[in-house]
C-alpha cells in the first residue's frame, strides 16, 4: 500500500470527473450522481432513495432553523440546494449517471490501496462470495471508512454542533437498524434451511450442498473505526445469508425470483447509509484540504 496524507484521498482532478454534480452544492454535491440506478445504471437502489434523501435534507433544514441552530436565510439556502440537486439529477443523461457511478467505484478502489498517515488501523480480511455484493462494497465502503475517521478528526470543524449531533445519530440509528435486519435475515434463512434439509434427508431425498469456489471479493483492508468494522460485518453476514439462499434455490425450497427480491431489498436498504456517508466524506474533504 502507498502511504499518503488525507488531502490526497480524492484529488481535485477526481472531483472534476463528477462535474455533473460537483459544481452545484457545497455539502450535498454528488447526490446527483449517486442514484444512477433510477436511470438504468442500477446498484440495487432504484426505489427512489435519492428523493427520500432530498426530502430528509429539506426537513432537516426546517428542524435546525426551529431549534435556532441556523438562521432563516441559511435554512432557505439549504432548501434551495435541495431543489437545485433534484433538478440537476433529473437533467442528467443515463450515460452520465452511469459514468459517475463507475468513477466513484474507481476512486474507491484507489482509496483501498492507500494508507492514511497517522491513522490507527485494524487490518481486516473481507471475503464476499456473491457478485451482487461486490459493487455495493466498492461504491460505498472505502468512502464510509475514510469518512468515519475524518468525522472524528474534523467533524466539529466542518459541521455546526447541532448538525454534527444529528449526523452522528443518523449513522448510529441507520446502521443499528441494518444490523437488526441482516441478523433476522440470516437467522430465518439458517432456520429454514435446517428444517427443510432435515425433512429432505428423512425422506431420503437428494440434498444438494452448493458452495462458491471463486469468491467475488477476497482482500485485506485497513479499517479506521468501529463504524467501518460494523459495516464490513454487516456485508459479510448478509453474504452468509446468501449462501443459505443458494442452498434453497438448488433444492427447490425457494424460487430464484424470490431470492432476487430479497437481495434487492437489502441493496435498497443499505443505499441511504452509503449515500449519506459519501456526501459527508465530500463535505469533510473541504475541511481536510484547508488544514
């Protein structure tokens, strides 16, 4: 790995490649490109995640104004940013949205090969068997990892006190809900497999036990925070649930279309957390470069 300073994570040249989004908003910038799924460049998040995120930002501006944390003028500015983002995204061509998503994955891959100077890290071996989870990891986790340490270092310098508390609460609540959801998915899948496999063996039916011999992703990364570690654990656990799904499809317990729906639901559920993390990463980088 190459050791670098924080300011080299995403260069101005890299950000220029997000031009369809990057010249509009000071802190919600690349929302425009993140929901490329809506136009056919799907990453499993084609269910209106962008619009929900914009509505949440709009409501947050009102909340911060009512609590006296920002002025009415600042609230109106934030709401105008939301409206501008919504318009800019709708005006993007499908190929432009797809290009933004591809470039984000390329930058994420670059971040994975670099070390952050002065950071205390925990090396983690991450293996994902299933191909549908790899784009999710590549698009979001590198930025989530870097965002998590920069939020600790520069959060108070980047966000107002109320904004920072709201942001930290959002990350904790959203990740906790995702962990509960994936725990349930794995628990139910393992229980169903155990039950149906026992029934099949009792009847002397043929039981197939499929395995993935070539993982979609198998590498060691450096995690910068407990948050980043929890996200890795979340992905790995859902990957194990997908192993159970494979067994069910092979043995006729569930239909492949049902499994596809389950996986798409997970991807859609994960997307808002990745999107907010990426937006926060970009905002923090403006502070990092000024240090």
